[in-house]
């Protein structure tokens, strides 16, 4: 018997935003469109308690709740999240799909075909309880229902008794009779027309002739009613996971020599890159699985900083781990899969490579890939400037895939190449009121200053009101060692100034 689960996420848009910042969950939060009227499209629970509803103008909403936090609507982000949740529901059934039907605009839904799967979880109620509990732990408000038909499950998940989410087989006609006609997934104008005629509940439509309904409202009312009651089939198209590009090679006799394995891997790389070229993709992560005669498998994984389908480059990255592969009594099959890919369009070759400089960029990318696979991609970083006057906040680390110009420049003033992880307090002797230090003590050693340059006053961002200004000095001691110190505070104010060492010049 066919059994369908409908999952309803009534606050999907705002729940997605609250997952980024948990503090927003207790504040009035809404999303708004970019049209001229600026209407609220989704509101969270705190906003509803404050009296806000989807469809209100932003001006009216701010009048009701002055502390309203507003975010732009992101349908693409909501859809991507639904796709991700549908993929996660494969743990309950292999047949999952995103519900593209009419919703309030602020929520979303999923379909699960659990036919033959519920007994693995102890029954349908146990499956739904586990599913809703998992969504709740992820930060989503959700409701779900199981029924014989998608229409009945959809209606009961949104308008039915949440305490009894499972409709008995064949019980959809009795269960839906008391629900409003909005349970039939009809356009708003048709719902308005039915209500004006006094047809407020689904049960009011049962005795009416189908021909009369079709003449007045079109075929949609009879179609939705028959689909919900199971008189007409409504297929649910499951989402199919994207098949990762992979190639394999089986051997008539097991091989164990390094030269044989290398030749086989080269052959597989040629086939795989040809397949990727047809799909306009490049490798980001590559996995080689070697299946041995003793029924065990050995796996090698490499990654690239940018999508690539150069078989020579990929083989060079695989060569070092392949040399250490333990073939045991022999390898009977090799499987090569691009477990992560990225878009890679064909590029026009230049007739003047010296003028283009593109070759140097390609060589740099290959160097990054080699370093990343040997040391770990998380250990290959570059420093990039960030807009902040405070030195510890003016630098950010970028990964191998972000080795591109950022559009922000480094400060023109001289800075030490080595900054301490945190500024360390030092004891300093300096003339009043704001002269450079003459002597300072750091880590139990004293340093007498011979030359000093400064001060350079640096202040935090205007919204960091608790961060005092700093006066920085470049100083050199009698041994020629150069340091970067700063004074925080001024003489005659509070506890007086404090000195810190922030960096060391080479």
C-alpha cells in the first residue's frame, strides 16, 4: 500500500536566517521583497507574537514593532536549503522530493514516499516523531502527516490534528471532511469563490456533481478533490541524486607493480577527464579506490584549489600517494571518481603567451595543489588585507581557492612582518606626557631604546565604543633589534597609560 508523508516547514525563510545567528530567534525578524510596496513575506515566531503578519507593509510593521530586524528575501537560498533537507531525508526513504506546491510564501515542504519503510523505524508514528525531532534539533519548526495520498498528507500536515499525524489507510475522506477548502491546494481566487457560495469545508464539496463544479470553477477543484481522496492518482517525482563522474577498470589478472598501477591510473584519468569535458566540469576532489584480491580496498584522495581536468597535473598529484599504495597480493579493479567537481568552461588559448601571463597563473595553481595535497589544504593560506585600522583585525586568512586580488590595499605605513597573537603587556619608562619609551621590560628582559619613530594613532571602528585609541611607536634598542609598541590611554586619565608590545621587525 502506498503511503506518503508531507513535511511542512512553516517558517523556513526565517529559520534559515536564525541558524546563522541564534540571537535572532528571540527577536522580531522578517523578510521583505524588493518591490515598490515592500511587503513582509515571512515572519518568525517572535514577530508573530508582536502582531506582525506576512503581507504587511514594512512601514506598518515598523510602526507595530520598532525593533523589527529586516532581511531581504532569498528564494534561491530557501530552495537550496530544501534540496539539502530532502537529501538528508534519504535516511528514512530513498524516495524524497521538494514540495513545489502552493504555500504561504514563507514556508516550504517536502515529500517522502515511505511505502515499505515505516517498519524499519517501529511504525509510521515513530518515523514521524524521529523526523520531526531531527528537524527540531536543526532549528526548524515543522509539522508532518502520513496518508494514502499526497493531497491528504499535505492537508493534514497543515490543517489537521498535530497530535495524531497519521491518517489510517482509507480514512482520508472522513478526516478531510471538516477541514477548510484551503486544504485542497487551490488558487486564492477559487477559494474565495467557494467560500462566498457557502462551501467552506472540504466535506461540503462531496455531494456536489463534478460537472457543476467544473462549469463554475474549472477542472482544478474536482481534480484536487479526487487526488486527495485517492480517486485519481497524483505521482510524486523523487529527486535523483546527481551521479558523480566515475570510471573503473577491471583486470583479467591482478596487478601489483608500480608501473602497471601508474599506467592504469593514467588510462582512467584520460577517460574521466574526457567525461568531465562533456559536462563542462573540472575536478575539485578525486578519489582512487584499489580493490585487492583479499576483498579489501585502499583509497587515495587528492584535492585541487581550482577545478581542473588536466590529466597530467592530476596524475602528478596522485603519483606520491600512489607510490605508497600497498597492493597486497594484487589489485583486481581500480575505481576513479570525481567526488567533488566545479564548473570549468573551455578557455581560448593565446597566440602570444608571453604577453598574456596566463601560464604563470596556471603554474602557481599547480604549486598550490602540490603544497595542499602534501601539507593539507587547510595549511596553505595567504594573508589578505581587511578594512580595519586595528592591526590584529586588518588581516584575514584565505584558502587556496581564494588566491585572487581582494581590491583592498595594505596600509602605506610601515608594519612588522611578525605580529604577536595577542599584544603582550610590557613595563615601559617614557617621558611625560606622550613621549616615546626610553626603556621597556618584556618577558623578564630589559631593552634600552636607542631610536624611536612615532607616534601613529590608530583607532577601532566607530561602533566599537569600548576600544580606546592606541599610539604606536617603532623603536630600536641598543642591539639593533626593532619592535612595535603602543600606548593605550593617557597620563592623568583613570589608571594612566599602559604599554603593549604588538610586533617584531625582522
